[in-house]
């Protein structure tokens, strides 16, 4: 084996080489000069590995690559190749490539051709296995996984989850910097929001599900991200274009930045606020304006953010706070953020309110204020988005099953997907039902007939949504 | 040719075009030519390579694992430019259009300052090219603080009490059935309303932020808070000026003025607001205004004057500075008008500007003083303007005359001796504008007592007679008639010029008593004399009629 600073960089090179060969071969074909050059490198690397370890195998387990049972670590710059190859392995239900002995270029070429062809097959792994079965030096093994979801979706969801938590970390970083009056990079926030916009078009319900998990310690930071996601989803329903959505997402992300100027003892107070404390709390809207306008050089984004920071607790009828001498119509971003903010705040447990309001009850409270405190048009779109039974609602079905709503339906606002936790026989269970499914006679198979407060029973939504 | 060589050629063409794009404005023919050349070249290359997929490494671009570009340069490195922003792959499809290449180059040519809150990736995302695709590693910007695993572990630790699930189930059996909630599906008109509101909010966001800032200003409890608001308002003033939002700027200043006149608003707030006004008139802000004025794209004279009308006297010095910087005649004219309007609030500031070394600025300031019509300041010009430039001195002399500064008689008299004819002529005309006996005598004495007068250029001499004729007095007419009777020993031509001027002057005075004298020269052999005599006779004839 050639001398390497890090033994594992050798495996990294093989993974990279395979990923690059595949990508190039997908564009051209395996006989292309560029592909051949790359394959020759991989052959050389594999053969050297085989010469040292005998059989050399690469496994994909739980989204990670392993070399002879040791997890292959890699620098960030190779992340894209690893992600790519991992996805392609999963799509083909391929869990391992095993090199029993030294290979020749033709072996690897056969493997690459078979790998690409398997992508078009209904039984990809079998197609691949058949094609390489004649090779003595190389064999493949199936993916060891119990997951029922499509691997592509699972992969995407993992990335979304990662992005969500990165966004929360970013929120913390931004607020810390604002507190210490350091310069804040809007660039990172923009990139984060652009990602969320992309994910919304593919996995809106999963992203909304991420906002429904509320029992984190860091409420303030999760709240900024949740309001941004809920606003984006709502904005998308309202027909905003990509650029407007990006702007809205950033504005929503910054809506509560005024809180950095509030005393932490006030933010963490566990009992009800006194009048003075509440008056101070209300100041975060105006603090936000000042903080944002001092954040950096003024530009349309900062100005829009400051407007919504000021307006997000003003009601549709211009009541609320801060009191203004000259009433004005709220910015539509503020209308959107206001709904997202109220919903997320109500459905979250707070230091001064240990139990959150159940999502369906929170929705009912928003509906109560439709037209007075809340823009009726925006709220109507919001209801269409979260559905009559928003994610996290504990529901009882006419099939006598008890479950948690885990995904809304784009087709029927009252027919979400439900994660059943107690089945019709009264036994604990864990499976998914889709309430939009119909019987052959055209009637819906199951419907919600009752709702309960999941917080009353300390049901941890994260266990069922993550 | 080998595939990698072709791709290298493609990249070189791209890099060369990038340099041109950075160098020239979009409307420059060189820019268009660079894009045309690039498109022609890449079309040719794409025919041989098909789509091009580039893997991006810190110092190199790879195609099929082979380096097609590499550079160790720290600053001008095409690979690192992409890599540092998290770009890991770029694919150019062979159907790429000229417009796409143009816009792509436009994105990658921007420097940090031009990118503002964007980066290459966010711009590529915004633009969403059909034939140029990119892949990004978002991990580059991730806050790698291990928060995900910590947070997930924390929420999952709070596991649901299993017995509670069964309690919930039992409760569900006896719970009340749901009551339906009212769902109002959005309509087409709701979408339309949202679109209208979006457009409206974009249009009025500046009005709104101004209102919000004023709300905060009125609510400010102490000096510190007011100072904070002053600093925000000042920043907003700068933003509005830099971006040509003059309408909003006027709105802001109008609100300031209303607040300053509002008796219910405290003095402290008023003091703060005055700071904003002073800032709006500061050299920095007025200088920023300059580019808008110079290209006149988003500035009209009325707006500029309205703006200036809200400012305090500190703006005068700022506008003087700007006047010295402006490139276009039309924009200088606008600022001259502004200074004419606001300059009288502080004439000293205008007079101080006269010490500037730039002749054109001083001349324009003299013009401003003339337009204001301040005679005291105008008189001071005689002492304060030391500029040697003829155009400046001429302007001062004109001002003295226009404003009839009789105290400046000796200044004008001295100016009759100036080296430049233009200055002397201006002095003559200004003396004429004074129309005093002293001024008349100065002119007569200058002609009579100055032996060299006869040798002056005909045009200059004629101005003397023309101006003197304004008095229309008999002593002037007698003085003129002497020239028609006078015999001279020198040049006949010079003598005829003087006679012609005198005849012309007599005609303008309009005293028909001199008609016979003039008629003597009606058929003079000198054409200049003959012509002027005839003009004078016709003029006297009209007078008599």
C-alpha cells in the first residue's frame, strides 16, 4: 500500500474515484477517455488495498461508508462525492462492494456499466448482481436496512434535519453576535433560507414536522427558525416567488432579534410577568427595529426586516403593540410572520407556561381572531397549509385507533397521515395510516372523530416524528 | 484534440471573458464583443465535448478526475473562487445560451463589495440557469457545534410515559366528538389581493420605515435613546440619498419640519431632529447627492430646491463644495439656483467660498451673489475676489453693475485699465448701469484724457459711446459732436472709427439738433463712418417722427 498520511484517505480516494467515474460515465459512457483514466486510478488503488488486506470491502451502513468495518472519515471537501455515492448505492439497494482479489480495468468497467444500468431497473440490486456475477474478483451485497421509506427520501430528510439544526445553530450565533454588537453575516442566513425554500418544494410536510417538535431547551433559537419555516411555507402557498420567499424567510428569521436586548432573567422568568415586566417584554419589537437598523448598512432587506420586527405584534386592526400614533396597514410579510409567530409560540411550552397549547386548539384560537387580529386571507391560506388537524395533533379515529398527526395532506385538509400509537384493539402499536385512502366503494377508510391534548399525557412528539 | 484540452480551452475562454466583463461596462462594445467571442468559442468546443462537468477543488478544476485548470494564486484563482463558497460541481450543458454565459460571468466577476449580502452560490440560485447547474456543499457554512446530536438526544430523552398513552386512549373513548371548524378556501381574488399587497408594500416600505422611526423617536425616553434614533435617521438619510429615493427623503425632512414646529414636542427631541437636518446638509450627504444631480436621471430642479429648502445653513458650504465638483453645466446650474435660494440665510458662507482656488467655482459664487441681489455682499466682492482669471473679474464687474453698487466706482474705474478687453468692456457697461454723474464723468474722462483711447479696438470704443449715450444728456451729445468736428494727426482709419462711434452715439441719444452735423458725413468715403452716420440719421428721423 502506498505511503499515506492517513490510512483512511486511501479509502477516501477510492470512494471519490468511484463517484467521479460514475458521474462522468453517466454523462458520457464508460469507454470515455476521462472515465477510463479515472477507473485506472481506482483499479490501482483497489489492487494495492487488496495486496495488503486480502479481501477489501466497502460497506454502506446507516448512511455511512465503512472500509473493512471501520467507518471511513473524510474531509468536508469530499462530502459531495460521499453523499452522491451513498445515494446511488441506496437507490440500487446496494450495501457493499467486495473485492476478493486484484481486479483489472475490464472488471471495474463491467461494474460501472452494470451499476448505471441498474438505475433504470425495477429490481436494481438484482440487475447489478446478475451483471457482475461472472466476475471472480468482485461481488456485491444488498443493503442492510429495515427502513420502509424510499432511500432517496430518507437521505433527503436526513439532510433537511441537518439543515434545520444548522439553522438553529445559526440563529444562536446571530443572536450572540447581535448581543455583543458584532457584525452579522446575512450571507449565511440567505444561504440557509435558500436551502429551506428548496426543501419546501420537495418535503414541505417533513419540514413542517420539524417545526412541530417543541420540547427543546433553546426555545428562542428554534422559534426563529420555526417562524421562518412556517412563513416560507405560507408564503409559498400565497404565491410568492423564490426571491420573495428568500426575503420573507430572512425577515422572519430576524423578527425577534429585539429580544437580545431584554434581560435574560426576564426571558427566563418562570412565573407570570408583572405589568412592568410585560411592558418591558413588549419593547422587543422596537428594540428589534433599532438592532436591525444598526446591524449593517441599510438596504431593502434590513428595512423590510425592521418593519416586520416592529409590526409582528401589531394586529391586523392595528391594535396590539407597540402603540402607534399614526395607524397603518401592516406589511404582508408582517401578516404572515404574525400568524407563524403566534402559532409557533402557542404550540410551544414556555418557561412561564409549562404545557403548550395543542396545535388544533392553537389553530382554533387563530380562527377566533380572524379578521380582527389576524389577516383573514393569510389565515385562510395557513389553515389550508397546516390542515384542520395540524402536525402534532392527537386524534382518535372512527376505527378506534389513537394516533398523532405526522403529515398533512395536500389534497384534503382534514385527512392527514397519522402515526398510530394505539390500535383499534386497544393495544400499543406504531404504524402509519393515510386518512386520504379510500375503500373500493369510494368512501374514506378512516376518519378523525375526536381530538385530545397530547401535552396532557406528556406525549413526546419527537419520538414519532424524528 | 484530447477532451481535457478542449475543456481547458473552454475555461481559458471563460477566464479571458471574465476579465473583459470586469473591465468594461455592459454598454461598452468591447463587453459585447467579449461575450460574442466566448459564445462562438464555447459553441465550437461543446460540439466536440458535449456537456462539461467540472469538479471543484480548492486549487483546481477537474473533469473526469483530471485537472483542467489549476492555480496556486491566492487572489485570482478561478477554482478557489467557487470552492470557498461551497460550490463543488459545475455543469455546463452544451445548450448553454449566450445570455446565460453573460449572466454567469456577470455573477462570477463581482467583487466582495458588489456582492453585498450575496455570494456566488446565492446568485446562481436566484438566477436558476437552465443550462448551467451547480452542486453545493452547504456544510461549508454549517455551524459545526454538534448541536443536532445534543438537541436530538435531549428531546428523545423525554420519552412518553407508556401508561399515559393508555390513559389517553381510555379518555379518547369517552371524549366529545369534534366540532367542525370553519374553513374558507382561498379564492383567485385572494391570490390577486396578495399580489397587490406585495407590490404595494414594496413601494411603500420606505414611507413605512420613516413612520416607524418617527414613532420611535417620539417614544424615546432619554437623550441616549434620542441619539440612537438620530443615528438611525442619519443612516436612513444617507441610504435615501445614495439610492435616489428623493421623494422619501423629502417626506422625512417634511416630517422633521412639522415636528420642529409642533409645540407639543419637547425641546430635546427637537434638538435631536435638528441634528438630522444638519446631517442632511452635511458635505458627505450633499456630495452623495452630486452623482444623482450630475446624471439628472432621478433628480429635477424642483425636488432639489425643495430638499435644500428644508436644510440649515451648514448646507451652503456643502453645496459650494459640490458646485466645485459637478461635471455638467446643467447640474451646476441647478446647484447655483439652490445656492441662490438658500444662500441668503448665510451670506458669509458664500463670501468665504470666494477664496477657493478654482476660478469656475468663484465665478459661479459671484453669479449666485448677483442672483441673490445682496448689495452689501456684492460690494465686498471688490475686496474679496482676488482671482486673476479674467472670467471671474468680469463676473464681479457685471455684478457691480447689475446691482448698481455705486460705492464700487473706483473699482470699475480701475477695471477700465485692465489688460483684457473683455474686462474693460464689462467695466464700461457696469458704469453705464450705475447711471450716475460720477460714472459718466469717469467714462468721458477716460476717453478724453486717455491718449491711447484712439488706438483701442473699434468694438471697445463703440461700447464706450454706446454706454455713454444711455445718459441721453446734452453734455454727452456735445462731447460726441466734438469727435465729428475734431481733426486728428494720426491714422485716418482710427479717426474714422472714432467719428463712427460718435455718430452712432448721437443717433442713440436722439437729439435731432445734431442732424445737420451728421448729414455732413452721410456720403463719407469711409464705409464704417458712412454706415454709422446713416444708422444715426435713421434713428434721429424716427425720433423726430
